[in-house]
C-alpha cells in the first residue's frame, strides 16, 4: 500500500450547492477514515485548500476514491505520491484490560 498527499484547491466563493454538500462530504471522509483509507484530512484557516493523506495502491485508485467525494466537482486536486508518511497517534490513551 502506498500513501498519497492530495492538495485540493477550493473555489474562492462557496455556492449554496457547495455548502449543502458539506455534511455529505464530512460523512464520506469519516467513513474513509474509519476504513483506514484516508489517514488525515485538513482545511486551511483561510478555507482555500484542503489536504488529505490517502492509502491506495496507485494514483488511479486515489482518483477513484476522490470521485466518491461529494465536493469533488468543486475541488481541483493535485496528487503527490509520498515516499513515507509518519504521524503520531490521535492522542487517545491506550486501553488497559487490567
């Protein structure tokens, strides 16, 4: 499995259609994260860019994943294959069964 960084350019102004699709986009991202497909997802503070790190076998598979996202019609993605991806845990403590 390879990791890819996807850099999305967002529109300068968000249409009502875009805004209406945000909850669907959030649900899709949550599902992809729960499945280990999307590793990270971040929005810039000026809301002009989104970055996602994705597990996939190929760039074609990344494109297939991107086209399941409700907002893809409004975003311009650029895909970069990563040599490696290191990250810390999500900050939750480990579960102890004792």
